[in-house]
């Protein structure tokens, strides 16, 4: 671990940016520079680098050395993929309890990213916020003008779908504690897990209308935007090949294995969806539902063919 610690630039505890990296040297510097342009300047940076071999670690070290006034902590990741890398940060016992903002390595934050994310989170109840992004190509040229309208977040939606952009997630301290009760879960996607786990404990989930970052789409990213022909083909392949069923099972297993704090009706719904061998009944009685019309139509078909 390498760390440079100093008092925050503004009074009070900082929001800690949690950045997970892996071979991100090509775009990383632009992301780091965008942190410096935030209109909320009271932030610290915690990084988990998942055994990069392309100079990412050296870029991070140089950034920490240039900004000794910041709390910047660099850690080596577990080497088990993006979800485990993010969760290792979120559940790190050395990370102080307080607000955290998740960050991908290849985006560029708009100056309002932290201000929007933190809006309304200063409460004792667990809360998580998300926002919209501006999708771009690799050169940061916008590829879509209007953000999609997101449905109302809910636990029953989170059972079978993630609608929150993980690179825009901000959690308050109580939400971080509630998430840690679930441990470093073995799940396919960290953002879906945050949505599922926190909605299961009754956390407030808020989606802001603002766009808060340039969401760079490029060939080497782990998972891109959820729209377009390629994204649609990937989703259909996941459904037909059984990966979607495996994802849902992993999430539900992780949820019911560590049930601390789960609302009883939500725990029962998750157990029913996980364990009932009559899949159509499991789907109906759990209340699980996707937000899109196509998803609502296809879920019963997946249940009938035991692909859900």
C-alpha cells in the first residue's frame, strides 16, 4: 500500500472516491484530472489496482506524489475481476465509514459529479444515489443526445435487473455499513449488487436527472452501455446461454447467505425466487419484475424454460 495523507482542502470529512483500476493507463490520466476539476473539492481518493501490467500503477503513484495535500491511498486488488475489485474497496476495514463515490478508470467526470451524487445523502438512513451519463466514443465524442428515462428503482426490480449506472453511484455512511454486512460477495457485477443489497435493506435509492460524466465506450472495457445493437446481442446471448440465470442465482445466494438487515418480506421473496423449483410460480410470488416491456414479456418465457 502507498498512501499520502493530509487534511482535506475543506472542513469536515471528505467524500472518498473509490476507483478500481486494471490496465487502464490509456485513459486513466484524464479521469484523474477530472477529479481535480470537481466543484465539490473536499474529496479523498482510494484506489484498488487489480495487478495492472501497463503502467497504471505508476500513473497512480505519480498522481499521489503530485498532490500531497490529498488523502490518496493506493492498494493492490484481489485479482478476481472488476466486481471483486470494487467490493474489496467498499468492504476494506481501513476505509472510514462515510460517503463514497464509485469511479471507473476510463470515464471523465463532469464538474458536478460529486455535488449531484452527494445531494440529499446527509441523513442517518441508508441512501444511495445514481445519475445519468453522457455516452461517448473513445475520443469523448458524444454518441447519444438524450439520456434514457429510468424507471422507479425498487427491490423487486433489483432481483432480476440492474438499472443504476455503477460509475455514478454515491453511498452515504449508513449505506456503506449496510453493504458491508453482505461481505465481499461472490457476484457478477458490483453495481447490481449495490442496488440489490441496499434496496433489500430498505435503503432509499434516488436517481438524479443530471448527467454527471462522459461515459467512454471502447473495445477494451469490461462492460459497456446497456443500449445499441451490440449490447442487445450480448443480452440475448446471456439469456439464451444461461449466463443470466447464473447471474441471478449468484446474486440471490449472496443475499440470503448474509441476511443481516434484510427486510423480512424481501428476504422471503429472494429465497422464493432462488429456491422454488416451479420457476413461473417463483417469479410470480417473489414479485420480481424487469423495467422494460421486452423484459417483462421474456421473464415468464425464461421461467418456463428454466433459464431464470
